[in-house]
C-alpha cells in the first residue's frame, strides 16, 4: 500500500456581492438543558440506566445507574450544577445515591479519576450499568473514564442490528462494541494498548453470558502496528470500529495524534475491510468535524482504490446538537 500523505481539506470561501452582512448580536451563554421526563422514561423502558441528564457550556451531568457523574471545566460551573441536581432528578423520580465530580482539564497530563462530591464513601467504586439490557462494568476509581462512552449508544445499537459476521474493534477500551457484536453472534477482535482495559472488556463479556475465549481475540498492542499484520494474513472484517483517542503513546513512545494520523488509520483499516463492510469513523476532538472524517475517508478510498458511501449516525435524544462524539459510518462497496 502506498504511504498515506495527509492533505489539508479545502476551506470554502462564500462569494458575496454587495456590502458584507452585519455581524450577529452577541448571545449570552445558554442555560443548562436537562432532558425531559419523557426522554428519561423512554430510556428506562429500553433497559437503559446510563445516559446524559443535563448539558451546559462548561459542564454536563450523566446518569450511571444509581450514581451521577458531573463533568465540569470550572468550579463555578460545578457548583451551579450541584445546586440543581437534587431538584431536577426529583422531577424524574430518580434519587442518585452518589454524585461524583470530574474536572475537564485542557491538558491530558492533568486528568484524574472522578472524586466523590456527595454520598457514602464506604460504597464500592465498582458498579454495573445497563444499556438496552446489556450490562457494563464501571470503576469510578479506575482512571479518568469510568468505563462506558454514553455518546456511542446509538452506534452500538446499529452495529448489533446489522449482525455482521466479524468485527474489528480498534482502540476498544472496555470492549462495549465487541460485547454487542458478540451478542449478535459475531466473532470479534478487540485491540487496545491497555491490557487492563481489555481485561475489563473480557469481564463485560462474562457479565453478559458470553465466553470471551470462544471466537474472540483481545490484543494488547498498537492499532497502527496490528492492522498491517492482519492485512498480511489476509484477514477481512464485515464491521470495523475506528474510535481513537485524541492523543496516545505506544510502548515505544511513538505518539498518535488524531488530527494528524486519522487518515492513515482509515487507510490501514480499508486494507482489512471486506466488500460491503461498515466502518464507524468517530472522534471526540473539539477541532474536528464530521466533514473532516469524511475528507480523510475520501482520501483513503482514493489511495486504496476502493469505493464507499457515508451513512449518517442517528441523533441521541439526551445529547443536544453539537455535543458528544463526531461520528459517521462508511459503507464499503
């Protein structure tokens, strides 16, 4: 395969005739947007107790079963949310037993595990939540992320409904995509640098009545190194999940930067994509848009001589527009 050379997407400059339009008036920051009681009830009826509760410009609140996680950028935003949680949760007839707080720093080196803000310190930090009836283990003391990315809920449901034969789950974390694929009868390969995360993924398999040793592989390795090896062995997959972190380092110290390396990642994934395969393209970088994902994919398709079409991801009722991961599906031809 030719070496991938990323290009800069063109920036469209609209043509204007006549005087420039007046600048819009400055708008005050939006208030906190809580989900409706109807949305809360609908999620519960689907067997889901892990979802977003509220969103503001500098903070958001998420439900994880009987616990609540408040993520915030400033102490002012944290205190404002704390004042509302008890009252607003009462509207849903929901009483969280604990409230955890997680600071959202500008630099990854400043990230830390959530801290208990309210509730009993004696309760275990490990717990279990459900999404569409599927159980996932959480650990509020296990690091910056508790164990499940809520903004991928509809993509997990879509993958399970498609029921492809083989899934390749890259940057798999605790393997939630692999679990729903296995429940649909698929064979899976999950790759992540963290062996600890993959062990938690195997526990999620067992939690849902699945044997992680039968038809499933868990590889603690660098995704960019594994993909060429899979291609050389002629392995093909009907579904591929590409949901990389913004930044990471492998065992040798080499850095992965999503803005720089996403195109290369897509190009390598295309080498193991079967005809008709569906590939999830997903990032959570504030400087990238769905249009950037599609641009990278088009360049990779051109490089590898493949063709495909994009399928929009479904909207989430608990996430306002513009919040959560940027995702789109690429269906191969």
